[in-house]
């Protein structure tokens, strides 16, 4: 059965190097459709090497003339097999060869256009800048549920920044009372200058002049703070200045603490120099005559110092912020004037100077030197204490409160049955009139009958009262420091 199945022979291709004998040896080529011997190899134009890649012409296939070679060359425009032969369409849909005309070289009819800046093309493209590209049917019914409008966002309650006043605006915003205070500061500087000039021969009067210069400079800062309070940028919070510009007042006070410390060092160095000049047989390099100051000069200088200090303390209330920043327990209960360390130091020094004219020459010398050294040391102690207190504010700490007071508040908060623990607690003073207390606690839900919201409100009130009563001195103390308490509660999961 399988012997009767015809065998299909695979057709073989003829290579250019095959000869007539090879073809006859293989028999019929192709699909075997031709019944007899093919006579195409006997034609005179047959050339086995006509398809050789090293020959540039095909003259042997179509004849020996150049016309037949160009007709079959793929690079000739008149070739019948050239892919670049241009054809032109007629009106009836037929095509004809364009031959060697000029249109055959440019069949696509390109024209050169000169681009000019600002021309029609550039103008049309520049008009498209900023126009919306993409989906052009945003408001169609199909895309109504795809392109949703963003929900309206409430405007920020805090502005990004507030305008800073210029010197001219600050000068024009001054009230009549502020102008009088500025004039009094000038008078205070004149009093300090007079005491300095009249202090020739008395180290105690020199120390008093340094105290008066400190009081006058502090009075100028107080006036500047009051003038800046006329503007919104001073007290209102913004993103750039979360607590306004009131912390600049703390920085200015820190500078005043450094100033009075250097004044104390100056008085000490001056006194040591005078002591070394008069010791033994040493001859000073510069002529220093230390005669006794006339009683009238001492009395007038002391009275002017007392008067200027009382006016600044009672009428103008200068250095009130210093009293808030630091408290000495020894003089804390002596009133608003004597309870302020700055006023107490100036008034005590001026009062003791009134005793100088009543002393003998020997006692006068020792008393003057001892009083000057005492005032210088007190100035150093006052500057160190004030600088430490204000540096704690600048470093976001809580000055004037012991660690035991803070720990007692934390212990009382943890003792509440609704609190399982305190994760974070930060207490610090922002400036002279504001303190912050931030707590992060773990809340334990006891299933109270009042509800979850009422229990949280009760806990917030308890924490706020503990902080204000323990650290702020209570509501009736009159400290003038405002406390802001924030409580973040996280529900504890079993």
C-alpha cells in the first residue's frame, strides 16, 4: 500500500554557477510541471554569472548593448524594476512613467519655507502656551464621575508672614505717652553722664554711673518694645514667626545681662588698678590723683540717681520684665520697686553714697573701695542670674522652677485613674508672658457612665488646673504669665 504513494520531490533552485550538464543530471527542476527538457538554457542571452555580486551590469541577460543594461539596472531611473521609478496619476486612475523630467527628481513636490522669528507660525505656537491640553471633555456627562472637583479647603487661620514696620512707621505710630517715655530715657542718660563726670576720685560713684547707664539702656528697650506692640507682627502668630516677635525682647534682655556683667568687670579692674598703684613704692605710669569728692557733688549725684530710678520704676514701670524673668526670694516680698533686683541695686547704692560726706578721710577711703567692689560683685551676680534665666527661655526651657515641682505635676497626672502612663512631657517658657505645657498620655477607657467625650474633657481640665496651680502660682497670684496647656491622648488597647 505504501509503495503506491507518490514521493514528493522538493524543488531545487538553480544557482548562477550551475552548468547545463548539472541541470541535465538533476533532471527537471522546479515543480516538474514542464513535461520536456527546458530550452531556456539554450537561449543566447543566458549567462550563468549574470547575478554575480561583483559585476555592476547585466548586459548578458538582455543583450550586449548599454540600453538593455540600463533597463535592468536597479539604480537607473528608466529601469523596469527600479523602486524609484516615478509614476504619475491620470484623471482616470491610470499611472504613467514620468521618465527623466524634473518632476521625477522631486516626486513629492517639496517647497522650501523660510522661518522668521515672530512670524505666523511662531505667533500661533506662542498663543498656545498656558492653554489646557489633554482631555477636552472635562465637563461632559461621560467624565462627570472621573474628573471630580477637589473639596473646598478652608483658608489658613495663620498668615504666612506679616509686614515688618520701618523706622518711619514706628516713629509715626508712637503715642504721646510713648514719646514722653523716650524723652525721659534721654534725661536718664544725662543723669548717668553727670554722675560719671562727678565721680572723679570715688570708685563707688563710678559703679553707680554704670548702674544708671544700665537702667537708661533698659528703659530704651522698654520703650522700643511698647512701640513695636502697636503693630500686629509683634504679638500675632504667623507661620514665619509662630510666637510673634516677642522672643526678640528676650534676646534683648540677654544682651543687657551681658552688658551689666561687663560693667561689673570694668569696675573691678578699675579698683584693682587703683589698689596696685597705691601699694608700696610703685610709681604709676599715668598721673592719677584721688582726692575726696566734694560733699555737694556726692549728695547731688545720689539724689539724682534716686529720683530717676523712682520715676522709671513707679511712673514708667521700666524693668518690669526683669522682675518676671528672675526672682530673689530674699527681696521678693518687698514690693514692686524694691522687689525688682535692678531697682534695689541702684537705690541701695545711691543711699549708701549719702554717707560718704559724713566719714573721715581714712574711713572714706576704705568705705569707698569696699562699696565699689561690693557693687561690682553684685552686678556680676545679677548679670549671671539674669543671663541664665533668659538663656533658658531662648533654649526652650522652664526657668525659675525646680525639678521637684515639675516631677510633682507629672506624678499627680499619672495618679489619675484614667491615665495609664505619660509618654512625653515638655514644659518651657516662650517669652516673658507665655509658658507652654505639652503632654502625650495613654488613656485608659474605664467605661464611665458620662461617656468617652466627657471623660476626656474632665482629664483635660484636671491637667490644666494642675499645671497652672503648681507651676503658675494659681489664678490669683498676679504673676502675669499665661499658660497654654495641650494634651494629646491615645487610647490604650488591651
